[in-house]
């Protein structure tokens, strides 16, 4: 157990180091940065949905919240370190409150989906309507549908003149993703993660064994939101503007599609799905023959119908079958069906 | 006096439009337990069908009440055969697949009609009450919603087809044992539900500028109304549409339209938290 954990970390580090070194030769770092950020966003939903069985229709709410918190704080403070920290903490705290309301109310399934969807909509509508000059937080005007442009972007901590941008910013994002990935790995290996998976499998059983199911789900939900918030803050730095579109239903939909396509119940799947589909979208955006949305929709329908487990688990089992070992059984794969009905 | 009449009409109108928006989804979700997230796009297509038909010279009421439901119903039929029938009983999967479908429809509509706003003018003129101008079309929507609810009740409760459909939804194995084909009945019910969505989209089309993404404006409201309504189809639809419509209009008049919308959404969250299985799990139990 201890040894496999160490090997896991080493393999992750080596593979990601190679990827970080090689990928900029294939794709421009500007595009690559946003793929990495989307990968982190995908991972945040993959954690709570794939391992916690919480289907959140509003992961975009936390993403957007992170971006807005960063932008507002950066305008007021004029330095990026504290805003970054706030952008992780506030969405996490917000999710903790929201999660407590939902999970202590024993809401599950569709009802959970509706509430998270509704919260996203409330934020979207509210932010959209804040165009007037009376909507001000400190020095930051919320700006309605125009969003907030021109805030302090990421700088070297302590020196607000030393901006991190371009290639350097890509490396910051990539390293952040690797760190988050390792943290998620560690979390899932800890007893907290194992109990979370137990709750996903059978909530009643875990409650009867004596675990506080609602509290654990709330904490997991908050962790997922904090990761999404971090992704949001990084995105705000990349785009250099935040707009209400970050909260839109389309954004939420996309995150769910990434997870389905990549593969639920795996750590890698949502990242691969997010980066892959975002890149596909980027490529499709360069042609105008076929509408972009149409293809994303088709991808989702086809995956739900024909490959409901997603790419990563499918490739994994293909690999094991072709190599012909009696491979280690991958419990995550077997559980897929049920996980999606949590 | 005049203002109270205006407010009354506005409240009835808000409730009626919620009923219209949600009716199709209520049939599909309430009976078949399929959450059709492409519902908003079905309404959007109903609107486009109406506008296209009117553009071809069809009378506007025929276009709204006959052409649009038929067109959208047929599209629903195709969707049911191709996608949804493989996913019955898998709630989350149907939700995701229909979400994908909604994106497909948005894409298709963008390719066919372009990403511009189209619309038709309301076919009923407005009139004045005292110092206020009222949109005459609002009355049409109120009447249509009432007719729709009564017709829905009559069909489900009064006709043999309604009885068979309700029976199949409760115990499809028993219906099959009695010689009915659940597959066919599911197909027909989905057709019926889609046609209702198309009808609603068509009726509301003159009030909104139609763009391919306008379905998104409906889906959340419809979703919330139907889920909050709970297990009983018609009682749930009417009771939750009434409560949300009232909340929406009270806050719209007291503060502003945006706050009205937000109040509706907050009311939905509170309601679901208090009654997780919907209104009709506590009140009007066992009603249709």
C-alpha cells in the first residue's frame, strides 16, 4: 500500500514532467494554458461526482465564483497572492454552506441536480443584472454582462510589478494542476476518500456503520468547489476579464460532458476529457461548416449510448485485454454504473 | 381599482405561462420518469415551426395550434426511437443524453435559421384599462393554459388511451401481460409530451424574440416547476406553477423583474429543501 502510493507519485511526476516539456512544442502555450485550467475544472467535478456520487449541475457556479472573487479582490488589493487564496477559500465556504443545506436535508439525485442548477442560474441572473454603477464592491464595479476587465493579473508573491504571463504562466498552471492531482490522489487514498467511495456505493450502509454521511459529503463537496474556484481564478488570469458567461448553463454542461467522455471514477479521465474536448472545440472553432454546439451534443449523446464508462476506463480495459495479463482488477471500473446514479 | 385588475391579470398570466412551459415536461417526467433536458429546445423548435409556417402563408392560429405540435411531436418521436428508448429507467443517463440532444438542436437551428433573432407579432391587439395598457395576448395564454389543464385531465382520466397510458407507467409488466405493448405506449406518450412542448413554444413565440438558444430560458423554469410539483401530474403542475407564479409576480411588482426571477429560484430551493419529494408528496396526495 505504502509502496504503491510512492510509485504512484513518482510515475505521476515523471509523466507530467515529460508532458509539460513536450506539449508546448505541439500546441501553443496560450491554448495549452486554458486546456490545463479546464483539466483542473474537470478534475474538480470528477472528484465529487466520480468518487463521491454527488452529481452537481452547477460546478460552473464555483468556477465563476472563483474567477469573480479573484477579480474583485485583485482590483481592491492590487496584488495577486491574497486574491488567489480568497478565490479558493470563498467558493469552498460557499459550497460548504450550500452542501450542508442539501445533504442535511437528505436531498439526492435529481433534486440535488435541480438545486445546484438553480443556484448557478441565480448567480448568472444576479451578476448579469449588476450593470448599474450602484453595484460596487470596494473599488470594483461588477459591470453586469460586460464583466470586470483590467484587474491585476498574477504576479510574483510580494512584488506586484513582476507579472507572470505567457510561457511562465503556463508552467505555473501546469504545476498547479500536478499539485492538485497529487492532493486528490492522496485524499482518495486516505480513509476520508475510502469512506467517500463507500458512501457513493451505499449511503445507508455507511450511515449504519456509524459515519456521518451528510458531514462527509459536505466536506467533499466543498473540496471540489475549492478546486473549481482555483481553476476559476487561474482562468480569470488567463482571460484577463471575467464575465457572467462563466456561470452559464452551457459551461456547467460542458464540465459534465468532459467527465462523461473522459471517464467517471478515474482521476485522469476528467482531465483528459476536459483538455481533449476543449482542444477539439478550439479546432472546430476554426471552421464554420458545422456548428460547434452540434458536435459537442453529438459527442455527449454517443458517449452516453455507446461508451457510458468513458474513454479512460475503456482504453484501460482494452490495454489490459490486449496485453493479456490477468490485470489487477480495477474496482473503479466495476463501480461505474452505480456511481452515475448517486 | 385599475391597478389591482392589472396586477391580477399579470399574476394569472405568470401562472399560466409557467403551466404552459411545464406541461410537456410534466407529462414526460411525471409519467415516464424521463427528464427531458431538451424540453426547452422542443419549445424553441415549436416557435420556429410557427414562424416558418406563418412565413409560408398559413393562418397564425393554425400554425400555432396544429402545425407546431405536429412537427415537434414527430421530432420527439424520432428522438424517442433513436435515443431515449435505450435509456428508460436510467434517470441520470437520460438527463445527460437529452442534454446532448439539446445542444444538437441548438446547433441545427443555428445552422438552419442563423444566429439572429426572429419573431412574429402578436395576433391579438392590446386594450386599455383605465390608465393602463394590457396585452390582449395575455388573455389568450391564460385561456390556453386553462384549456390545456382541463384537456389533459379529461384525456388521462376520461379516455381509454389515458387509462392504458397511466396503467403502463405504473406497471409496464402488467400492461404487457394484458396484451398492450409498453414500447408503443411509451412512444405515444413521448410523442404526446413533445407535442405539448411544441404547442407551448408556439404559443409563447409571439412574445419573445426567438434565437436558437432561447430554449435555455424555459428549461430551468420547467424543470423546477415539474420537480417541485412532485409525483401527481396535474395537481403538482398547477400547485407549483401557482406558487412560483405568485412569488415571481409579487417580487416583480414590489422590487424589479430581475428580483422576481431570483425570488422564484430562491423559493424553489426553499421549497425543495422543505419538501424534497415535491408539493404533492404532502398535499393533494393520490390525486392525478
